[in-house]
C-alpha cells in the first residue's frame, strides 16, 4: 500500500538531549572490494549503484538564517550506461529576489592501477560550470574526472538556500539501487513543518532528539528537533506504463512549512486553511478578479451563440463549442490567467487558465450553475488533501451543474467532446471553488477508451484474400485516433503510413465517417487485399489481427509496488470472418481463451467457430477499472500476456487433396 505518512515531531521531556551531531560517513575511504565489484548482487542489471548516500539539512544559526544542505555520495559505476552518473548536475532555485548558492563542491574518481593501488583523480574548480536553465533554476554542472566502468566516484557539496518553505526534500529511491541512504535534519522549534513520508518502503531508522539552545536570533534562544531517517538495500525505482507522476510513488521525505513562531509571541501561519486560500483566490488578480471581469469580456459574443428558448444543456454545449473554437491553447499549464482574459480573448490564444476561466465566465454570464475546479495533471502528481498546498495544482476546468448531472469541461483541446476531460486531467480529485466554500470532487472519466473492429474477408482461388474492415473509435480512443490522423496533415499521408505498417496488406479504398464531428464516434472503413504468408501454394498462412494489436506486454516487472492507472476503462472488440473455397481445409486456428480478473476487474474472451467454409473469430478484451492496486499487478500481467499471445495467433489453411496425401 502506498504510504503518505505524517511524521509529527513533538518534543517530549523524555527525548534524549543532545548538543552534538556526528555527520555522515568518512570521506575518501574507498575499499578495494568496492573497486573490484563487477556486478551488484541484489540487482545484476544495475548500471551503477550508490554505495552510500548522506544528507544533512539545518537552518543556519546566524548570518541570514538560511538552510545549509550538505550532500555526500559514494557511487560505483558498473556498466557503460552507468557513466552518465559521472556527469553531475546540482539544481539551484531562484526567484527575482533571492537564489540558492553552491558554497563548495568536491568530486573524485577512484580506480585500481595495474599494481592494485588505488588512484584518485580530483575535480578542478574551473571545470564546474553554471547553466541558466530558466527563470526558476540555474544548474551547476561538472563531469567527475577519470571516471570509467569500474570506478567509484565520490561527491561532496554544500548548498545554501534562502527557501525554507519546503525545507529540503530527500529521495531515498532513484533509478539505480542504493546500499544505504541516510538523511539528518535539524529544525529550530520556531519552524513548524508538515513532514510526510511518501512511497512504499519502510524506514530502517527514524530517530529524534532534542538539541537544547541550538538556535538564537535577536536575543531569543530556541531548542531544535534533530531527526535521523535511513533506509538500506533500496531497490531502483523502475518506471512502467500506466503510471501517474513518479513523485507520487518515489520513497521520500517531504516538508511543508506550516507556521513560524517569533520570540515576541507573534505567529505567522504559512499553511493556511482552505477558507483562507479560497478568499485569496477570489481576490487574486489572475484568477478571481479575471472571472468577475470575464462576463464583460465575452458579453454579446456569447449571447449570440444561443437562443432564448434553449435548454440549459443546449446553451452550455453551444457556449463550449464557441470558446473551444475561439481559442488555440499555447501548451502552457496553469490555473491562473497568463495574459488576462481580455487580451487572451482578443488574440484567441492563451494558457489553460486563460481559456478555461473564459469558459467559466461565459457559462456564468449565460446564467448557468458553473464553478471553477483546480486540479493537478497526471504528470504533475497527486495533490495533498490534508491541508491546502496551492503549488500542487497546475490546471483549472469548469464544473457545470445541470439538475443532478455534473459536466467537467475543458476547452483547450478542439478534439474533445462536451463533458470529456483530456486524459492528462484524469488524476485523483480536484478542488472546486464553490459559491460559499470549496470542496473536493472526484475526477472520473465520462467515457471509455473503446475500439470496435469488424473484418469480413474472402480467400480467392488465386490465394489472395480480399475484403473490408471497419474500425469504430469511441471516447478516448476516438480522441487519440483523430489526433493521429490530423498530425499527418493529409488523409493520404496517414494511409501511406498505415500501408507501411500493415504486413502484406494493400489498401485499395478508404473512407472516414465523423472525423471532424468530435461529439460522435469516429469510424474508418477500408477495402483491402492481402498477400498471405506461405512457403508454397499448398497452404495459406493468415494473421487475423492485422491492426491495432498489442505487440508486447506493457507490464514487465517481476513485482510492481505502485498502482496501475489506466486513466479510463479500456475495451476492445474484434469480429473477424474468413470465407474460403471448399477445396481448402483449416489446419490451425486460434485457441479459445477465457480469462477474468478478480472482482470483475476485466476479462479476455476469444472464440473461433467453423460453419461450413466460414471461420468466425470473436475477440473481446476489457479493463473495467481505472486503477489497480499493486496486489492486482500479477493478475493484470497475466491477462496481458494472454492478450499478446491471442493476437499473435495464426490461421493455417491447406488444400484438401494435398493435405490428404500428407
């Protein structure tokens, strides 16, 4: 089960009082055994392994009272691909007023020479470079000199940060395994943090001490909470398909500044309650104020889009289509307006906030019951529900209420139908800014990812197979298919690509239905001719699943600790009929398969029937839920193994007289 555990540091009188703290593991002590290591026994596929990792974060006692973070790592390079870990980057946060600084950095590589002695090559300061990544980050970059396969590299750096809001996140897991990872923090009692442990791994060490009189400012003195967290034998975090943001599942310690206590008795509550956040958003120049001004921006333009007798749903649909057509999304996320609704409306371009706040304002101007809902996209990660963290959110949509029906609307994508959110938004819950107060709303897909295929074929006397097949795309499958086709620029370019991908299939004619009508399912119809596989004219080898088949199982891990999240339910149906001359006889056909997941979670059913000289194959595959737990992973993996096996089945026909002679 995924943990998001709150670690509350309470300073009991019984806690051990300490005035000193030992820091980390010794620097420069490299063993010959580590240098001779060829593979990491716990993960023989690892390209590198962290032998030891230590971090220490404490608020400086004096000067600017910044956070001082010390990092020390010992890393073994095992394979060529592991050399990338010798190219080190240290991100440094910044804003218009302040920025983080790298106070010192040391790096060395260690190797065995021909005599068996350990040789060290040290980093020279002039080889540390600064890259201005964007307005929020700079990056210090360097390559550890002398690093090669077999090397042990050691890096130590000290970073000073004025940003205390998030203290310093520590990730116990990474994409390579770690033998040991330990993190120490010293936090003055003046600073109260929400501290959470994310991920699936358990802490091996979780200790706290009270350090007396460790922090002083302006004549006031405070005690500190000193904490030690550690894990050992940490497996690499392996990403796989159908997962949301990696940050949701990576084992880590995270901090959120809740409150600052001053020595004069004042308190500054940083983490606010939702009622405080709601009020701030309503007064926000780029959010609430834009919404209030939005009615004047859209005004007559929107009123002309619907009739006075239109029902609320019809009125909403017309306004939605109007805004969706009016705007082109600039691919920028954010729930705040980037340019202001007036300018965005005039130019017809803007970020998510510009477009969807305009949509909300237009629906409200028309007298409809609509509320803004802020959310976090799948790649951005899940939001914290225990307390408001406004930085967790990066998107806004319209929540439209008509009688007892709720519609979630996003006008950024011209290929979305009314009430269908883009897949990027299918992520947990959103926070609705209601008329009186805010509340959580679960985000559920309003449609499936559904494909229906019908293929009718006939084996001609010359050995060729002719016929037609229809593909009907519904819900999210229709959105994906439309995007794929429009990306080619022309129908002919799309068909040319299909022709290359379909083995031995010649497309003689094609037809699309409802390609541009996004509120309907989209269908493709093809007239085809197939050159079957075969070594001679005596037999015909035919692959019934010519298109849209699962080439490989998306689930490859021996075990998966985090959930499988499809976003929307999945459904595929294939009906394939093959008529063949009476001179032929079927030698091999796909096996019947029937498999179901526990608790009605999904199923696979494939059957073949013979009637005279007509073979009918029926294939039905269903993923009924959007999210599957880690405990259900093996069942899903086995189901997809069977899907791949079924869709790689063949049909083998042979001339009757030749067959009889054999």
